[in-house]
C-alpha cells in the first residue's frame, strides 16, 4: 500500500490530496482519494469514478461528474450507470526505485505527471457513450508533463501521455546511460497482454513461471509458453522481491533500453 502525493484542482477545489494505492489486481480499482466526504476510485489516474453511486446527487453539486449508461432504446438493453469525474486538473507524484549504474546502488525517484480534463473538442473523434440512449461526451485529456526526477535530475518524456508503456519507454531511453528503473515495467517476468492493454496497471506478472518466461521472444512464443497460465495483475511501477532485470529474453513487448 502506498500514498501518492497529489494536487487536485477544479472549479470548486484547489488542494493537496493523498491518493491511496492498494496495488491490487488490475481488475479492481486500487486507486482512491476523498474530497469533501466524497470518495473517487479507479484503476488509473485518468479514470476516477464515484465510489458510491448513491452519493451522485450530492457529488454533482461539488464536482463535474459525467453520468452514462442506463437503458438504450435502440439496443433494447440496460447498462450499468457510471459516474466519471471530469473537469479537473491533477498533479501526481509516484515513487519508484532506480538502479544508479555508476555505483549500482538503489536510489529513490519520482514519476511526476501533470494533466487536466477540458471540454470535448467536437472537431475530434471520440468513442460513443450514452446516458439513457442520449449521446454524451467525455472531456478531452491534456497531459502537460510526464517526467522522472532522481538525484535532483529531471528526465522529461518527449510526448507527455498517460499511457505508461509509451512514456516509460521514452524515459528509459533517456536515462539508460545513468540509471534503470527497477519495477514491473523492466522486469523479466512481466509483460503486457498481446490482446491489448489500457493506460496503466495491467502488467501480467508470470513470476510463477520463470522458466517459461525465459523462452518468450515474440508473440508466437507468448502464446506457446504463457497463454492460459495464471498471472498476477500488477502496476508498471510495482516492485517485489522477485524482480529480475529484463535482459535474458525479450518477451512479447521486447527489451527495454538501458536494462543490461
């Protein structure tokens, strides 16, 4: 369990908060925070939902909440209502461990992310979502910063994004001469699913099948040696005692720069 430092801002709020990260399985919502007695939870920092739907009437007076789901007359189906937090800005600080190559010591670093949600630009395409059959629109995501801070040095992602796979690949390339990240993202025994992945928190950990992992060097190998095997869902920044640098087999997603 971790507490991430963060700063939250919207039309009614401007305050420091603590995001609780239970580091649970990726099918749950391990991230949560509370403001004004209202709890929001989610699987990633860009997708917080109202934890208690019965608080919707109260919460919508204090927050910008997009409600969607319900009955769709065209499809003749009922869908679960969702209550998505919108219209806010968040600065987040995520602790990570790194190996400093000059002395091979483990040092503390922080991933710093700054993003906000703004009203949808209707000149851009967006996935269709509806509330009781009527189309509604999510806010657009604007990411201003994704950087790594370590030893008073700052390494900026060239194209800030909430997609940790893309951002961390860029960061790892920039730090490769001096450091490497020590976390699930750079571990030999974790991979993304070849069926696709979301922005954050869905590394497939196969530490129970280490020998099989070392045989995987492409998608075909993944299906041959790992398909159907039990895995743990972990966040990219998670670290356990069985960590092993990703330098023996490339897995499904390939090697990570600087891991040698």
